C-alpha cells in the first residue's frame, strides 16, 4: 500500500526529513482541505466533508496531491 498524507505527517512528526515532493504534497493537501472546508456554509455538509477529507488523508497516495486537478 502506498504512503498516505497522514503517513507523511507521522514521518515528519517522528523527526524524519521530508523530501521536497513530500513537503509539497502536504502543503497542497492542506490548501485543498482549507478550500473545501472554507467554501461550505452548511454545518452538516461541513462535517460530512471534514470526514471525507480524513478518509482521503488516511487512504489516498500522497503523490496524488502533486497533481493540479485537486485545485480546479
């Protein structure tokens, strides 16, 4: 199984250095997460999207966040 965004966070918190690509993926995911959550005005939908983002951070390959399609 490929490493996820949360795997990268764990790696960083444990004191390991991240590569520039890994650091970029974390930054892109954080920006994506903030855009998604800040655009939601309905509290119920906000919480639903928050849970979706948690699943994405746990299961998606971190390399997916190097692509621009997450920001369109």
